[in-house]
C-alpha cells in the first residue's frame, strides 16, 4: 500500500510532461490551422483583386455660343453640364477566357443621373472568335467604342453632323467578333442582333428599336484603318405616340483614318434612311491634325443634309425634319500627361438654307428659322484613370 502511494506521485510526475506536450501540440495545431485560414483568406482576396479591374474616365466641358441656335446644345449662356460626364468601367474575369464587363456613365446634361451603358458577358474562344451577351455598344462609327471617353478622341467634341444622327448608343442583345490576319492586314468582323427602348425626346417620345441587326468590318494596314458598317432596325412608337408605326430604317457608313504618330487624318461618311416622315440624311466629316510635341492642332470640315425634303409637305414636319448645315472647326489638344488632356475648339456652323440647321431651338413657334449661322467655343478637360 505504501508502495502504491510512492508510485502514484511518480506516475503523475511522468504523465504531466506528456499531458503538457499533448496540450502544446493541440494549441500549436489550432494556431497553425488559424494561420492557414488567414493565409487562405488573404490568398482568396489577392486572387479576387487579380481577377477584377476598375477603370474610369471624366470629361469636364464648358461651351458658349454666339446665339441661341443650339449647336451641340450650347447657347449664349456658358454651360458647364452639356458634354460633361463621369464613367466607371469594371471587368471581372470569371475564367481566363470569360469576363463580365460593366460601364456606368453619369452625364451632366442629365442632372448627373447614372445609366448602365455596358453590361455584358464576354467569352473568348481562343480561335479569334469572341461572343458577347448583354448591353452592348452599337458599332456605327469609327469611334463608337470610345464614344463616351473624350480622352480617346482628338476633338473637344466629335462632329455632331455625323455622330448625332442616330440617337441610340447601346442595345440589349448579342454580338460576335472575329479577329484574324490576312497577310499584313489585321481584319476585325463584327455582327450584332438585339433591341432597345429609348426616350427620343419630346417630339418623338418613347421609341422601340426592334430587330437591330447589322455588321461592321475594319481593316488595319500599317498606319491605315478602313471601316465599313451597315445596321437596320424597325422603329415603333410607344406610350401613345404615333410618329413611328413599324417604320423600317437603316444606317450605312464608311470611314478611313491615317496616323503615323505625327500626321492624323480621319474621314467618315454615312447615309441613313427611315420610312415615313423622319429625316433621311447624308453626312460626313474630314479632320486633319498634326502632333507637335504635346500639342495636336486640328481642323475639321463637316456637313449634314436631309435627302427627302420633297416628301414632307406639312410645314410643321418641314420645320422639324428638313436639315442642312456645314461646320468648320479649328482646335487643339494639349496632352498634359499620359492620362490628362486639355482641348479647345472653335466651330462655325452655317449654310442652313431655309432650315433649322438640324437644331430644334433654331425655329420659332410658327416654324421659321431664327438664325442662319452660329459660332461655338468649347473647352474640354479629359482624363482616364
């Protein structure tokens, strides 16, 4: 019995180190598991940040005109909201080949309300084909992909004689893009299908753009780019308006640009046709610029003319939809840094004939022309980030 009491403390003494060792190992294991969880969480965050990118752009613009004709939205009072905008674009990589892209744009002339300009899923098939589904840009012009990004354009404002003809910049649908090389020529083919509902203003109201269908092709060779496009849709008025009644329409355009790093030349021409009373047009422009260090002075000639004036007999329709004008612009771009640019432009619009020049403020209550020309001064600050 005495021996047992002697052995008990010894057993306890021998067991204690093992218990302590077991407790220490358990604590260390728990600590390692906690550290591993933290590392995995951090790795997950790093992976998420690697798969997501966010970019943005900003345009701050001020313009003033010699009268109230309304060219580019400007009148005799300095306007800091027309043409000003802020945009954010996010890209999230679901896989190495599949991305989700969204672009939000807030415009000053719309009281800085935010609109989803892009929202699509894109998949690259690794054979030159890319398919996209969602809200997409209508690729009508050479600068359609950069229509909101002022920094990517040479002008303070793109020539409205061409770029304002179609009051629709995006649609909901699908498209397919195929990139390939044909010898030394890089070719991009794009086909699209979809629809859109948009407010086309007080005169036209809400318009349904049904069965938007078309294609574009661009060919790049050294400093040259040639582009052609054709799109069609059916226009139908909504919300009680009866201006459009399933009217078929189309837009066809060609463009050519040259840029060798010093000399810049861009030209585009387009025709649009809409059944019924709405304007059929021919329009185009040519821009020449030359880079001198950080400055790029440029000149632009642009024109707009409706081709179906004889089909509108009613004075109210002629006043609203007979258009004619020529515009001459002189401007310069100063690249402050790799992501900041300051642009100044003076545009003289004239040759309105007996029309409004395509500007609704330029007709009075009985449909008569108010001004036969206008002079517009624009200053724009563009940034990307």
